[in-house]
């Protein structure tokens, strides 16, 4: 499916994202989407055909540029650990600024109702893992990274830390005195990201 959408399609996709993340896929109708987007129901069907195809398009819309960003990162002439740090920044920034789509993806994997969308997400995950493997293997060839790294567990370590922090947002806001949304987001971009980078570095680098 194409990843270049026109303005009207993007309007529909962004409204669908809001509703899917709030009410779930099954709790949202095409009529709900059309009403909030202030368009005719027929237009949603014209552009996407079905609610399932609309969800597939939403996943593509929110994730299609990640592949290019990872490919560009692999080409950078920097040390492997710096590539890992940049990859972590990329992951955390994307998830924190696109919480709606990741909430939807979580619901989809939990429900296991739409195999086509699960396959699309799985292919995306495989591509992301391949980029991570390339970086780790480069570090191993250079003798910088450990040989006994379980590469598929690196991403869950990164994302698990973020999601634990975010799912306990009220607790950490109070604990760390993050009184505004800006303070909360800034803490994620700086302190939390740095903590995750240090954690992953400790897993990758040989002990001195």
C-alpha cells in the first residue's frame, strides 16, 4: 500500500488515530470517524475501502519514515555505540510523540483479531531488528561489543523501560516534581533517554 497520502486522507487518518486510541478499533465505527472529521461517510470508504484497511494505512502513515531514518543512521560514519545511542533517541522520541499509534498497536497485538495488520506490524519489527543487528554486529567485529549479546532482547529493554515510566506517569510526576507536561516530556528526552543509553551500553560493552 502506498505511503504518500493527500491532505484529506491524512485528516481522516489522524481522526481515526484519536478514536482508535481512545475507544479501541472495535469500539470505533466509520460513522464515528466521519462525524469527527466532518466529512461524508462515503469519502472514508472511497479512500480506504474498509475500517481494516484504514487501520493498515494508519500504521503505514505513522511508521513509514522510520525505515529511512534507520537506513540513514546505518550509513553515518560514527562509532557503533554512538549509533546505538542515536537509535535509542530515535525510538524514545518517536514513541513519546506518537503515543496514540503505539497504544493502538498494543491493543491490536493483545486482541489478535486482525491477522493482516499483525503481519504488517511484525514485518516492521523485523526490519527494525535487522537494523539493530547490523549495528551490534559492526561493534562486535570491531571488538567493542560483547559476543554473547542476545540482540532481540535489546529492543524490549529499551521500550520496556519507557513504557513502565509512562504507564506510571502520575507516580513519577509526583516523585520527580514534574508539574507540567513540558517538564515531563523534557525529562523523557533527557534524563530517561540518558538512563536507557547507559543501561544498554552496560549490556553491550566489555567490563573493564
